[in-house]
C-alpha cells in the first residue's frame, strides 16, 4: 500500500487537461456548454480514460458520465468521486475538470496496483454544473440526488432551445430523467476535489485544504421597462430610461453587499433593448447572483435589495420584475470527511486548513442524499472563470495524492 500511496501521476492528469481544453467553442479560454458537440467529444475522451482505469462506463438518464470500479464487496455502498465537465464562457482549464481527472487518476493507480478496495468506487463527470447555457445550475447532480424537477428541463438557451430538446438531440430521453436518481442506501459518501478559486491556500503557502462548507447561492432574472425614445429630443427630466434606472439598482445592490459582511452580489448578464446608440433604452434584462454562507443573511440582504430596487423603480416611473431561477441553501461538509482529509493533510506534512467555499459545487446537490467532503487545490492568484486559471503539476500531484489516501481510508 505504501508504494501505491505515492504513485499517482500528475503528468497524466496535466496531459489529459490539455486534451480536454481543446473541446471548446472558443480559442480564448475554454467554452464547453452542456449538451453540445464539444461536451460530447469531452465525454468520449473521459469515457476512454475511465475504461483505461479499469472502470465500467455508463451514462445516466440525464447524461452524466459514470465510471464504476468494483470493490471486493460489490453490494457494499459505493464511494462517489465527482465534479463537472461543463464550463462557463472563456473559462480556465481546471474548474471541475481537475476533480474528475483526479478521481480517474486515483482509480487508475488502484487498478495498476491490482488493488481492490472493499467498497466500489464511482467517478462521475456531471453534465451541467455551471448552468451557463440554460441559466440553470447543478442539473446533473440534482438529477443524481433526485431533486431535479420536470420543469427544470424546460429552461431555454439564447436560441430558445430547451434542455429537453438539447438532450433529445444527443439521443437522451428527457422523460426518463428521474431514473438518474440514486438510492442513498447504495452510497457511502461523496468526495469532490476542486480548485479553490480563492486566495487562502496561496496565503497559507499550502497545496491543499479541506472544505468546511459551501455558501448558499440564489440566482434571479430581472426585467426593467421604461420608455424608449429619441436620444436627441427627449429632455432628461422627461425620460424613463431603463438602463439608467438599472444602473442605480446595481449600485444599490453593491451598497447592500457592503452592509452584510462576506455577502457577494453579481450582475453578470445584461441586455439592453432596442440597443441603438441614438435610442433611449426601453427595456433592460439581467441576472442577479447573490451568495452567503448563512442562508438567513442571504435572505435578509435579498429583501433589502428588492425593497431598494422597488423604491428606485417607483421614483423613476419604471416597471420592473424579478423572477427566481434557483436558490441553493448553504451546505456543511461532513465532519467525518473533514477529519479524514485533515488527517491525510497532516500525514502529508501539511497544516489542517479548513476553507469555506464561496463558489458553488455539485457537492451542494449531492449533499441532500449523502455525506459530502471536498478537497481544495491551490490555483494561481485564486483566479478562476478566466483563461488565466492555473494549477502547477506539483499541486495537482499533491491533490491527487491526498484524494488517493482519503479514498484508501474510506473504502
Ligand atoms: O457559480 C459557481 O460558483 C460555480 O462555478 N458554478
Ligand atoms: Mn465554475
Ligand atoms: Mn466548478
């Protein structure tokens, strides 16, 4: 066992990361949206690597990719290791991918040493964590946990294509999505390795850490309607400019975020209509993303923000509506898994660091049916959701070794 514990190959992970990064619709960064040609090419590559690692590969009814490595006791509950294969727009190469490939690397190491754990191990590549294409999120992991609803598959992309239609395009049968739900009794727990996407491990000068919990996140769509008009003839005092009103709302959101410690608020998408330089904006649509590790704080801040937006809209004679897209509560990682991860960190000569994740992860959804644990790996300057996202091979090695040793302790 000792030999095996040091023999994961970060080189193999690094090389596979480069191959997967090519499955992208953009040259700048990686753009791999769910249920697309690019995601199918990525699934092909990952399936091949899972088979090389001695796993039986299947896709579940939502399209998640699942590799299974049998243990000595096939009917024992399986340890799930997973993360996502989709990306945001012009993303880095490591977000989600590092977790799936590190899971495959761990199983491949067991396989190459003809080692069979007692419990089966499943590595899962979730199909739609980011929700970039359909403005959903955690579709794949919610299907696995049984929390997906039929209406979630009616979400539309910019071309008006629903999730269900995109699935059918790929030969999936959306009406069978509920069959992807797993029986909690067949699961030992879920471990996700992920880049930190933050500054703590760099500040602590350490490659890995344990995650204590994941902040809750709520996403809204908003629409503000005023009066379009001639940019040259309508006096400022008579205008109902939807973009100026929205701008005041966004500054009010930022102000609210400053009032609540550790609250983050982001308007990431904004569209202006009719969208001509000599026409006063009549309609503005956008998205609001709000997060906090305490659900109560997030709820209070949201109430403040919506109240202030209502005041701004009324004063400006604008009509506005906010519709909720999703609201995932904060989740705590299992103390048992945190202890296992911290024990392995200490055995590897690292400090037992615990980090709260501001970013959302598939683990949030899986937490509704089993214990979750997360291992963070340092990324340069904490940069993520950006082409400059970067992880050293040495840190990938450290992450995969920690994951291997945690898996050996659990299975
Ligand atoms: O938005 C997030 O936190 C994650 O990257 N989906
Ligand atoms: Mn992400
Ligand atoms: Mn991610």
